[in-house]
């Protein structure tokens, strides 16, 4: 039969026996489709194919070769995906899962994935491997919801997430108020040395250069639990010294927050003292209330990149007498969570509100043991003097 959309027929489904519509752009195409249906019906009756094999073949006839790449492109087009999720999926697809892009979904069985993930485990840390696995599952689940596949191709298989190397060590952070105070004191010294154009060991050029607000950035991130983008997104009208709060409302260059709506967080008076010294240093750049608290090196707002340099942070941590090898700017968010948990006497619900984590399981990854087995003499001296 012919319609405006081409030619169609209503044969019976080889598995359910119900009539369904089959379409073709030409009579020859429709005839080929019907011939394939008859063949599948005969192969099923003779035991040459299982019902699962027939279902897979029918889906391939209807949708064409559904590769992992096609399913991923459709998944990325979903309007409900958070920007951070979309960026994560693109990153994983361009890297660890790139080899699977041209594979059909039904080919991603246990042996195929086992070989692929064993190779990944040799070079990825456990957390990264889990991220790749979750991304893969999300894309295939999306395909199943649209009828492109009827089953999980890998069955009960799961990756051995502990295989391979352990990856980078867990981020370090300040475990006590004394450690954080020592780091802030060291950061203030570094700021003053840069402004004065002085070196640390008699070299007049080693720290000379523009003011980098190391103390203020570390204080804001550690006292408010800010991510890099949120630190870059602070405006002067977000800072309320009289009521000792700071509004967290945006990320880089006005981008929305990772977790949705903003918050106004209470902070200790010491933070506002640090920010006031910082305001005096930046001078005219702080005259406009809508100006960024931490301007980009060329002026204006950060659009991306490190608002707080890892090099600057580690230099302050080392100067405070701590091992800086496992520190990154995100360590200051770990510091905030750890110190908040100590102050809240284990009330994790309260800490979750302060850190703005969506779940307690996410928060728990940020908490660290409160005491260290040993501290260097330089740190102990700083804790006494600060």
C-alpha cells in the first residue's frame, strides 16, 4: 500500500504475533524488509536464532546501525542535562571511550568492555575509572529508553575498579585551624614580598611581580568552601561585612552555579579583615560594586582557568611547613568541609548545608582525618606565633 510517506505493509511481528507497520521509500525497499521478516520468522521457528537475536535484528532494521557514538550524540542533546554533566560526557567521549565510538551498542558485551577497561585501569585512577563507567551506563540507558536496544549488552559484568595503578594521592588539606592560620600567614608574607619586589633567599627577582592576592583567595576559598569558578565569580556587592556574610551566586564571568541556586554564607570576621586589606591593594579596581573581587590578570572578569594558581597555593603551603605535593586549589574546599565538620561536632546535615553538596555521599569524599601523625617544627612555630 502507498501513502504520503511512501509504501507500507502490516505484517505480523515474528515474536509477538501482533500486526505492526513496516514502511519503505520504494516498493523494492519494502519488499526487502518483508523478505527479511520472513527469514527471521523461519530462523526463529527452526531454532537457528533466539528471540533475543531476532529482537536485535528487528531493531537494527528499524533504526539502522546504532553505534555508541550515535547514542552519545542523542544523549548530549537532552535539554535536561546540567552543563557540568554535558562537559564531563564530552570529555570522556573524547578520551577514555573514544575507542568505542564506532562500536554498535550490542557489541559492547562483557569480554569487549573487560579488555577495554583493563587497559584504562593501567593509566587511570579509581575515581576516573568510575566516572568512565557511569558515563557509559548513562548513554546506554538513554538508548534503551528510546528502544534502540532491549538489553544491557554487557549483562552482569562490571569493571574491576581497583585494578591497575592507584593514581594520584588523595588531595590534602588543612586539618586544623592552626594549619589554616599558618598557611594564611605564609600567603600574606608572599603577597608582601611580591609587592616589595623581594626574593626569599636574597634573590631580588624571585618573587617580584604584580600583586596576586594569594592570602585573600586562600582565605575566601577556605572560609567559604568555594570552587575555583565561584571564587572567580565573587563581586564586591556580594560581600556584606556588617552582617558577616558573603553571597555565592555565580561562577566564571556570570556562569550559573554548579549546584543551581545561590546561597549566602556566614563567615568569620577574619575573612572580612583579609578582604579589606585586599580591597585597599587593588584600589580603583574595587571602586565599582559590580567589579570582581579577584580581577583577572588583564583586568575584568575571569572567563576560565585558575583564579588561584596551584603554584601560588603550594608555595604558601610549603612556607607554612606542610608537604604541598598533594595540594590543589580544590583542597581549600576540603579544608572548609573538614573544619566545618569539626566545628559542627559531626552534624553532617548542617555541614552539607554549608558546603552546598547535593548528597551526604558527595560530602563524605571531602572530609579528612582531623589530626596528623606528625607536624614539622616550622608549622609548630607558626601555630604559636599566629
